[in-house]
C-alpha cells in the first residue's frame, strides 16, 4: 500500500484496530486502578491499560502499513515515509475509565500529507462507533443498529438555544481561568455540558446530542478523528477568529450561530 491508498481502506483499518483495542480496554477495566501514573499534573493520569492499548494499536497499524507514520498520546512517535500518518488516542477520557464512568473511547485518525482523511471514534462502554471520511460524510453505528446512519448536526436559531459542551485542562491555573469563562458564557447559552472526553464531545455535537463544543489546548490525538466527524456532519470546525483550529482553541459550532458564538468566545479569552 502507499499514500495513494483510498481513504476508505484506511478507515477500514482504523475501525478494525479500534474494535480490537476497545475489547482490550473493556476486558481490563477492572484492573484500571492497579497501575496509575501521572503526567502534566496530579490529576492528569495514565494507566497501564492506556499503554497496552497504544501498543496494540501501534502494532496492528504498522503490521498492516509498515511505512506509515504514527503519533500516539502515550509516546508512540514515528515519522514514516508513505505520506500517511496515524493519530492515536488509546483511551480518550482516562479519568472516566479509571472511575468506571461512561465516556471513554478509542480514537484513531489517518492523515495524508497532514490532512485528516479518515477517522474512527469507538465509545468503549456503549459500543457506539462514529466514523467519517473527508468529503464522504459522518456516520454512527451501534451494536443494536450496525447499519451506519448518516449524522447531521443541529441548527439552533440563537445562542440562547445552543447547548454547549466543553472540557477543562489539568493545571490548576488553567482550570481557574476556564471556570471563569464558563461562568460568563453560561448566561448566554442554553446550558453547559462537560463529559470529560474530547473525541466523544465532538461526536456528540455531530450527532446533535449537544449543539456546539469548544475547548482549549487539545492535542492532535484528542481531536483528529472527532473533528473530522464533526466537520462531515455539517459543523463549522474552526479556531477563534483569525486562528487555526485547536491553536489554541478547538471549536465545532453550527453555521447558524457560528458568528455570535465565536465572537462571544473571543471576547472571553
């Protein structure tokens, strides 16, 4: 295979690999607290299961495509020579996973020459699978309804009718500033939701479970697959005015309220 491989083939590999990794994560949930380390702060955790999931994903992707590059949350970093690079989050929502809460996922995206062309986000507790191909739409399949259903985001009429998801960083000073923004944003929108998993937040917006989403300081593995799902479901995927997506803010918002929502976020940061 080469960089000219059809994106649908890359998506098939991402889905198969995500399913295998999700099986591992589900099996090991009971041992999640056995070996826990911290990263950027005492609340930024990584488990042995995160690492095992990333090792499995890396092995499967590179067995199938040994010339590809790969970047994973837990340290996998390989340049590759094919023009294809995989973005891997082996467990997005590790704190939820650690506590046994719903809202953690395996997220795998394929990029060709830096542009995301295929993405899969598999919600481990529910088995819901969100997928997207660049220019090919976003879809959801479930264990009960395995036939993929095309996603179309909501189109609220006003900010006051917009249900917004967000997330917070791990450092105390960052969380303090983000909490202050939420306090000022909340009176202007329908309400706020915080689930603790960026990839699933983006997919929730794509599926119309929330209307919009924003978050600061995401990493590429956090958003690569979910942002493609959101964009292919019809959301405006962007940064603050004049800034690229996720540099530093990631925003996914319906076109109907994109202008006022982005202006409001810009005024609060």
